[in-house]
């Protein structure tokens, strides 16, 4: 007998809505559906259990409709529908969503006919209530899983915070937690020792009071830009010696949702002093080398070359004094004179490479021009020199360093690059001079700075050291088959009136 009414429609809609909601929450919202465990025998045993429960439920309901209802049947009536919870929970535990959702839907499909055709109003409500329990059980299981995951995440978060606080407290590096306004919120014992202020007084102190307004502004600006970099911070000490700090900035989020900044200040004063000492030592070595070059070049020019010139004059005097000499003797004297003349030219070239007089007399532009002319004569290399801006004389150390860098770069091109063309540009600006050398050779892969000597790139190492001695840096850009570009930019501090134009460019 088919029963009708608003309860039937609303009940069916309730069951359908529950099934649809379950499908959307666990399957429909996923980009990839959970695979059905069709090859697992346990899955089919679960479905068989669902069929048995449905059969038992149908049998009891037919008994209810064909025979008078007894108290026993009324008690057994609520058992079979509730038994649907067993296969659903079993499928959820063993197969996850891929097994639980199809099983719950299967239970719904098998139960709906009984609800439609075999129940009147009150019993229909009971069946609907039991089916709602099936879906509610799944929902409760999901909520419990979410709660367990949340508790686990909270435990992990608390453990991470405890580890961070332990590192923060025990770190030998001074650490400060500062808000966006530059006010210190937390500090570790190392910070208290560095600044000589109690921890209690550090909290609430402005960063500008510790490192100065300008340096504090630089640190906060770096933090706001979200760029991970290190700053050099100088901290005055009571003795008058400035301590050098390496500042590293990281973002933190406060418990109230605001933004905080963690600043690590490592004392690198000793490292900086050692670096300064090494640079001074390297500069002294370079000065000693240049002085030795100058002395050798002067001795070659004033003594050795002059003696060889005198030897040539003596040979000429012998030839002119005695014209009765045999032709073989005269030919030998002529050969000797040519050989001595070649030695003189070689020594002059060597002396110019040690310390070119044109560098001291006319400046770096003229010296580089002469360097390129000599390279073209030796190796048939096509060279080109360009000057940008108004050329002028530079400090002696700067001119010498630029010339030595250019000299080493030209030597590398001749010996290793297999290039046919070399272009050199010297650019003069108000506060900077720039030297750039570009060749069309075979190129190479530049090694890191620390590996230059280990890889046999002693020439490149010397170029970098000379650039560092004048407060600059050599940049080498090269790729195999793409040539090489060597660039060095030197900042200049002009004092007094501007230097006069170089005589080489007049």
C-alpha cells in the first residue's frame, strides 16, 4: 500500500539532502575522486553486510504489515536500520572516504523503498531519524578527525615555539624583537651583554637609542622591503672604538595579529679588523712590488740599456777605425751590433711593462692606448680604445691599479681567449671612473672568488686584489663561446677644484 502526504515528501527531501551534502563535502569538492576499493574483498564483504541488514529490515517490516504488531517486533524494528552504522564506520576506518561514502549512499538506496512503501507517518519518521544517524555518525567522525588534527597542529606549534624560545635565549648572538614602530618588545641575554643594559630595561627601549636613528631607519626599511640581506651596523663603545655588527632581519607575527621584526646582531668587529689588516698587508705588498718594478725599470734604463748602447757605439767605432778588416770580420761585427740592438729593444719593452713612463707622465688613458698598440703589434689583435666623458688625471694609486688591471686583462686575451678583437672603454664621471674590456674570444666559466688561486687563475686574483686596494671590485662576465667582459668601477672623492684635462686628450 503506497502512502502519501507532506511528511513523505519532506522526509525524502531530508534523506536526499543529507546524501547530497555528504557527496559534496567528501567527493564533489575534490579535484580528483577517491578511488573505489573494488579489488579489495573486504569492501565487498561490507556491501554484503549492507544487503543482509537491508534484507533483515525488509523482513521485519513485512512481518509488521502482514501480522499484528507485537512488542517484540516493535523492539526489533529499530535495530536493523541502526545496524547500517556498522558497515559505514568499518568502511571509513579501512578505506577512508572512497569506501565510506559509497557505502552510506548504498545504505540510503536500499532503505528509501522501505520508507516510501512500507511506513506510515510515525514509523517513517523513525526510519528517517535512523538514516539521519548514519550520516550524522559520519559527520561526527569527520569532526572528531578535524579536532584531532587541530590538537596535533597546536602541539606542534607549541613545540616549535618552545624550540624557538630556547634558541632565542641561549643564542650567543644578540637578538631583538621589535615592533613596526621600532620599539623593542623582547631581547635575549646576549643583547643585554652587548648593549650593557638589563633585560628589563631593554624591553620598551627604542632601537634608535641603541644603534642611532639613521642605522635604525635602515634596519626597519630593510624589514619593510622584505628583502633578506645583511647590514653593517657600527656601535660606538665607551672606549671610542666602534663595534661592527652584522645585522640580519626576519619577519615575525605577534599573537595579536600585528607584525614584529626579529633582528640578529652578530659582533663581527674582530673579523672586520682582520679583514682590514689583510687589506692593508695586501696594499703594502702591492706598493712594495710597484717600488721594486720602478727600481728595476730605472736600473735597466739607466745602466743595462746604456751599457748596451755603448757597446753598439764601440762596434761602430771598430768598423770605422780599421777599414782593412776582412769581410768576414766586418760581417760578424754587423751581426753582433744587430743582436745587441734587439736586446736593447727587448729590455726597453720589458722596462715599459714594469713601469711605463707614459703612465706617470700622461695618465692612464695614454698608458692603456700604448698597451693596446703593443698588443696589436705582438699578436695582430684588432684593438679599439674609446673615452667617454672628459678625461682627467686621477690619483696615482687609482691610475696604477686601473693600468695593472687592464694590463693583466690584455695579457689574458692574448694568451687564452683566442680573440680577434678587443674593445676598451674608459668612462669618466664626476664621482666615478669606469674601465671596461670586451673581447670576442672563446670565453670561459668564471670560478668563485675563493677558488681563483686553487684553479690556477692567479691573474684574475691579482686583478681583484688591486681593485679592492682602491675600494672597487672587478666584475667578470663570461660564457663559453660568448667572449668575456671585464668591468671595474672606481668611486672618486673629488676635493677642491676639478682636475685639469689630461695631456693625452688635448
